[in-house]
C-alpha cells in the first residue's frame, strides 16, 4: 500500500511537471521511477503516451498508448489519446473509427467522450497543433 502511495506521488509530480511545460522532465520521472523499476501499470503508459502526444512525439505516444490499452481495455482515455495520434499522423479513418465506436460513452462518470474531445481539441488548438482534421471528427461525434 505504501508503494502504491509512492507511485501516485510520482504520477502527481510528473503531471505537475507536464503542466509547467517541463515535458522531458515529466517523461523522465515516469520512466526512471516507475517504468524502469518494473512497477508500471496502464496509467503509467497512458501518462507517458499523453506526455509524448503533447510534445508531438507521435510514434512514442502511440507505442505507450497501445501498451496502456493492452493492460486496461476499459480506460477510454487511452483510446481517445490514441485517436489523436492517428489524427495528427494523417490516419484520419482510424481516428474516425475510434470516435464512432466510443462517442456515446463517458470517459469518466461525469465527462462524456464528446465533451472531452471538444475540450482536448481546444487545448490542441491553443498549443499550435494542426486543426485541419478536427471538423471531420466533430461531424462524427455531434
């Protein structure tokens, strides 16, 4: 139980680093203190995937998100982030497939797939990501 608390502290610290635009440090923290110690769970690969996604390292993001999905098929955050990787690497049809499959579900108990997608698109736009394909996804989920 104490080890789980320790891991959660590492995750929180990494999220804070990412929030403060210290993505490389956030990635290193998860890798060095969780992944390399063979203590990783789906959430850790999902965090790494999201950190890589936010820094436009799409291949690494995809690899980690796929690992996260293999470990927990029920956490839709990983699938949503994977759909963004597809979107930004010109695999729009694969992104559309994911959105079509999950658009009626919730990411968490009070956040819908649709609302999370719209919020994420807004964040991506603010951070200079290409928005060309957003309308194609919005047509599917609205």
